[in-house]
C-alpha cells in the first residue's frame, strides 16, 4: 500500500474536525439514539462504538449511553479522547477485537464501509455478537448500498479553518463492478495565512447489495431492518441497519 492511502486517519487526521465537524452529526445521532431506545426502552444503556473514528457521532451519544469506543487508528482515537473525555477508548480492529464485556448496544457507524469483502463483514458482525447481551441491538451505518450507488460520483465542500479555509473534494469510482469495493480519491485544499497546500489521499471501501447485509446478519441470528433518514449533501449516508434478536 502506497503512502498516499488512508492519510486522513494518520498524518492528516488533524483536518478531520475541520472538514467534517462534530455538530454536523447531530441529526444522524438522533436517529441512532432513537433506534436503540426503541429496541431497548428508556434507561442508561451501555454502548460499544466500534470504528468510532474521531468520535463525532459518539459526542452526541455519551449523555444518553454509557459508552466505550474502539478504533483501528491511534490518531483518530486521540481526537476522540479529546472530544469525549471520560469515555474509555481502545485501539483495535473491529474484525477481531475482544474486550470480554457485554453491551446493550453496538454501533458501527460509517467505519463499516472499510469492510472490503463479505468475510470482513461477517467478522465485524461476529465481533458485535460477541459483545452483545442477549437482548441487545446492533446498529450499522453504511454510506452506500450497491443498488443506490452510481459512478463516478464527486462530493465537495468548503469549511472555515482557524486561519483560512479547507476545501474537501472526493471522487468515487467503481473500476470493477464485479467485485465488492469502490475507490475514492480525496483532495484537501488548505488555504491558510496566505498559503495554499494541496494533499491527496486514497481510500478503498466496500460496496454490497442490501441482501448481503441482511442475509449475513440473519445467519448470526439477527433480524435486520433498514431505516432511512435524510442523507448528507451529495447523497451519501442516510442508511441505518438495525439488527435485533427475534425474541426482542
């Protein structure tokens, strides 16, 4: 893997709170909170946030839930720790981490997009299952389903920074429609204090039809439904998969 891959989660992680600030996740967090409480009822439930990233979604959930966060990137985990003080954090891979704890709910937000194969998905689902109480609920938030994705797609926006502004551009393509991945090229155009810098970044993410998500969850005993909410600008997101056990 060349060194221009996944820079957002490493040397460019400091850009994340600027180009995708925490307050923009408030509406999605509301839908997540409603999905969990609709299944579990009111109360201070425990939550495991797998693939928590910079903790932007989590920041809207910590008042409601007693949470623990896990992310594979130490840089992003550091951001989340600063945003969510008092919430325990662990660095680990959602495909194999085992905390030897059970939770009322497991959330895998858009980090689930980095599962590149059906086997990756199964491993992440198994991790969630290992950490759930028998009455628990799993919430997933994939950006895209295969049925809804069209390539190429370009997303862009500009955000103010302390000394200027940052423009983010993402180009998404599906070079091989027969596999389960799509490719993204990110550009960060940083204009600050009279200087202009441009950084390039590449990401590979998974793309699966709805039936793949539902059938693999069913194999583990989950009953899964898809809940939609207003998508982000550009049409990505707006999908929640809520998985419970049939006796719930």
